[in-house]
C-alpha cells in the first residue's frame, strides 16, 4: 500500500511551489524594470516649448493706412510752408534788384536795405523752423503709431497663441559704404551686427501682416 505524504510534507511542497512562482514573477518584473529607460531628472524639469513670433515694427508702421494719411497731411503742410519760403525768396530777389538801381546815398536805398535784411532773416528763421516742425511732427507720429502697434501686437499674440514676440528689425546686410567717418567705420559695423535681434526667422512665425491688418481694421472703424 503506497505511503501518502504527511500533511506537513504536502504543505511544504505547496509552499515551495508558490515561492518558486513568486520568485519567477519577481525576476520577470525586475528584468522589465532594468530594461525600461530611466527617467532623467533634467527631462522631467524641461520647460514646454514657447510659441515665439517675430515682427518688423518699422515695416508695420509704414504700411498702415493711418500712417499714409498722416504723412500726406504733414507733406501738404510742409509744401504750404515751403511755398511761403519760396515767395519770400522771390521778394528778396526783387529787393536785391531794386538796390542795384538805387543811389547808395539815398533814403530809399537805406529803407530797401532794411527791408531786404528783414526778409533775409525771416526766410532763414522760417526755413529753420520748417525743418524743426517737420522733424517734431514725424517723431510724434512715429511715437503714437508705435504705441498703438504695441497694443495691436498684444491683441494679435493673445488671439493667435503667441507667448513671445520679438522685433526682427530690417535686413541683415551691413551697408558697404556707411555714411560715417572712416575712423568710425569699424565701430559702425560692430554696432550694426550686435544690434541684430533675430538672425533668421521663417515666414510662418512673422506676424507683421496680421498686426497691419488688425490696426488698419481698427483705424477704419474709427479707433
């Protein structure tokens, strides 16, 4: 008659079998863990990509309908003042011709000379003031439109999802014959290179046209 294993022997056998299975599972899990790429601490701290756009602010401003309208008015006013100066020039030339025909020892000569000198000084003053007025008007227009452009850039950036907008400036080509003194040429080139904000940017991230459209629409609406 075959001998049956005792109860404690059966229990021991089942226990050993269970431990062996658990050990195999543990080895498998350990192997998977070892083969799995470990997370890099720096990777977990990596910041998400930031949407960056570029813009040429000078190009934006000069394309604006408002800019064209204002500069047209400034030009018309400048032409009117220039016409006044030209009229003074004609009067001055007429007085100079009168002096040639007058006796230098006469009262008429003295009066004509005083009038001539007065008109000469007035013409010089008008010419100087004209240049100053035009410069101030242009600076004022540029400042006001730049401030409006900044608000338009913010509007477009928020609307289209751009987090950062960088001014890319004008072309990257250094002028070969800059209008500077010879001894300042090297400094000019170095300054030109160092002030380039963006070396390259694709058309897909340039929002200049979007800003122009935004500002032209607002101007047309009376804003």
